[in-house]
């Protein structure tokens, strides 16, 4: 068998030319150029770590078209690569992306993945919504001690607005819970029915203690003395005592909520039920003394 001769010099030249072309293309990307400049990478380092730069570039392109953490298209979901210099040497590591970090601050997140990117900066700043956004920013600046109730018809954008607010809290490292009230009542009843007392108590304690809580679509849940007084009512009173921020959304006016929480049949009689409904509404108003409509 004849010896096979490889033209190493020719392949090396082609390889160098290809690497140079890739490097030129990468450096035309402002994000990659900034990394190279910030790290003061030499040409030799650019050539040596070209693979890292390509990987970082590809990840950035995916992230720019992010559809939410649950639809992450990167090889390692929820994390992004970064390059740093340690003791003069370049090192590649991974860190949680903004959405991953934000979601990790959610104790409960009962809103659709399409709201993962909801932001106060994306809400139009005209009319009542504009006033609402200004008010929401005051909460992020720690200028408010009490939450508010946001009233609006179905499809008015109240859930999006509150998701935008809780997302901003989460980005700032604050633990939050965004709770669908209807789902909360249903899940809690199921836990008690299944005698999952420990899970039920853990759920309640998390809602009692989380710094920021949103109860979305209050009034849509199945109503009873238990759900009003023992579940929701206790959440309001406990959070009031602990001076924690609580927000509520509803499609019902306050007068309509009072009617809803006093009109269902109970074994305690109309007057007693009306009194408990009044107490429930008082606790709601104490938690969320401000009201807005959209």
C-alpha cells in the first residue's frame, strides 16, 4: 500500500483563512465586539477562543428572539455563556439568563407563558393605563406600603399589567406570587379533600409570607363561607398584620363584590353572612386601599 501524503501546509492556510473570515464576521456584531474590547482580547486570544465567541454569538441570536423560558431554544435552557478574565486567563462559564432568574423569584406563577416578557416599559402611557404605570413604578422604588385593586372587564389588560409589575419585582430580586384566585380555591379544596394537610399548610404559609402577592380575578372563584373567611379572608388579615404588599384584580366593582360574597347560601343566616361579607371587604380594602380602573 502506498503511503498517503497529507498537504498540511495547504490545509493550514485554508484553515487560517476560514478562521479569519469567521472572526471578521463575528467582530462585525456590536455585542461580540464589545466583549472583545471589554476583555481586551488580543488577536491571538480571538483565534484561540474563536469557538467560544461563535457559541456566545449563536446563543445571543436565540435569546434575541426569546419566546419565554418554557420555549427556550438554547442547548442549556435558561442559562447563557459568558467569558471572563481570571488571573490573566480567559475562562468561559454559564449563568442564569434574566428570565430564568426572574422566574426563580416566583413562588407561584399562575399566568400564561406569553406574559413572561410582560414589562411596564411596554405598556402604553396614555389614559388610565398611563397613570397606572406611573403608580406601579412608585412601588418598585419602595415608595408604597399598601397595594391596590385593579378593576377592568375581561380582556382589558389587567392581568398583563399585573404580570408586568410582578416581573419587574422579580427582576429586582423580590420574591413574588401571582395567583389565579379561582385556581387557588379549587386546588386548596382538592388538597383538603385528599387529606394533604401538609401541602395545604405549605401553600398558605407561602402566601402569608411572600413579599408581593397578586390575587388575580377575585370574584371568579367558587364562593363559600370557607373560601371567603378561612382561605381568602385569612390571607388578607395575615398579610395586613405583616405589612406585606397585596394586589387584587377583578372584573367586578366593589359593590358587586360585596353582593357576591354575601348572597350565597349559608347555614349561618342572611344577617350573619352579610356581616362576614362586610368584614371580608374591610380586610380587602385595608390590604388594597387604592383602586384603579382600566
